[in-house]
């Protein structure tokens, strides 16, 4: 019998690791050596741990050469995948031809190499290549054009960011303005459930229009709502509300180029109230902070929610907006952080 003189510290270490080590095979090794430290015979250890004499001898040799740490070394490296020899070529291929599913990737790999693997193996291979399953983003309109990207970058660096610095220093009040049109319909989302869940779909003919302004710093939200249309008169109502907030600093609102927002009525009324209008470059919703607020509202109270009555539908939206900066302040502050998407270096999927 192989003799080992165990110290009290080693016995204590073995006793701890046989219960607490994260790998079950290492736990078993620790159990074997702990039983040996208690004077249990080899035959009895093999019976209790259900291992062969050869395996027992192997574990003891590992302990003799490396102690407790030596038992933690599993040593098994596995068989190299035949896909690894194609790693570089597939990384280049999937970089220029992204796939949407593991099944699609599996079909491509089998077609190009003749190698067929399970979805689990293909998923692991894609991860080894550094690929991740990411949601596709979108670029508005003509933003793919270099001239348009340059225009947006210039606007952000020379107008938007300096203005927001003044707002952060409380020298200006900056509001981002836009309208959202919430149609009374089914908004399908995702739910953790045992079986697929369905919601009823209303007629979808009524809509609740919200013209909003969100303060870039305080995240205060001012709205004008109706059930007909948002027009220049609606924007004038919003300007009136902003002018009556009692702010003692200049007010600037940032808005897009919708026709009703650039008409003489709006521009003249804003000038009369002393409110500066700063228009975004065309095709630049990513520079308008309030777009994220509308996404927040849809996520919080519309997706996977059912409202049988239009009045309940309106009330849910109105309450969500009214309480967003109090009940959900931490989430809203994070969502409306003053960082903006740039398309200068993004990868655009070829047609």
C-alpha cells in the first residue's frame, strides 16, 4: 500500500475541497485522498468511491507529486476540432456574410467543407471565432453617404455638444422635442412563459398623439396630447408651456425638420417667447434624445400589454410619461445619457 504522511493542514484542505471545489471530478479526487488520510483501506476506498485500483493509484501519485493543487489539474485537453483548421477562412467568410441562425451557419460549413456538426458544436465554433449574436441596427435614410455622416458629426461636435455643456453648467435649458403617434393596437413582445401567450388585437384605428419635450439635464418631460393630428398649433402650445416653466436661463429646443415645425407661425412664436429653435440635420433621429423616451414608453406599457378600451390605452401612456422621471428615474437617466450614436465607423451590411 502506498504510504503518505498527511499533515493536519493537508487533511483540513482535502476535507474542504471535497465539498466546495466547483468541478465534480476534482471533488471526487479530494474525497479519495481524504478517505486515505483517515486510514481507510484501498479496497474500501475503491468500493465507496466506485473507482478501480488503477484510478486510485493514479490519484495518489498525483497527490504525491503535486499535493492538493496537483489534484485540481484535470489534464484533459479534448480532441481538436476538425473545424479549427478552417477557422481563419470562416472568420473572414462570416465577417462579410453574416448568418442569422446556427442552423444557417451549419449549412454553410457543411456546404463548403463537407463537415457536419451538431448545433451545439457549431455554436461553440462560432464563439471561438469571436462571433456574437447581436441585434441588427439601422441607419436612417441617406446616412450611409459620407457627406451626410460628415454633416452629422460636424453638427454633433460644433453645435450639440457645446450646447449640452452649457446646459450641464445650468447656463441654458435644452429640450429635445419630437412627436409620437401611439396606435391602439397589439404590440407584440417577449414573455417568459410555459406556453406561447396570445393577446387580443384592438381595431387599430384610434391613435393617441403625444408631442413631447424632454429636458436634457433634469429629464423633465413636458407634453401636449390629442387624438387628431400634431401640427404647428400643437408645437406652439408646447412652446407656451416651456416658456411658462419659470426658467431664468435661455431656452433652446432641438427638433427635426418636419414641415409644421419650421413654418413661419412656429418660428415667429418662438422668437416672441425668446426660445431658440435648433434644427437637426436631416435623417438624424439618433441625435434626438427623445426618440429613446418613446422606445422606453413602448417597452414599459405597450409591448405584451392589452388594453380593451382606448381610454385605458391613453391613460397607461400618459401615466408612464408622467411618472417616468420619478418612479423610473434611475432607468430613465441611464437611457437618456448624453451620448449619441455615430455612424462614422459602423459596418453596413451589403445589399
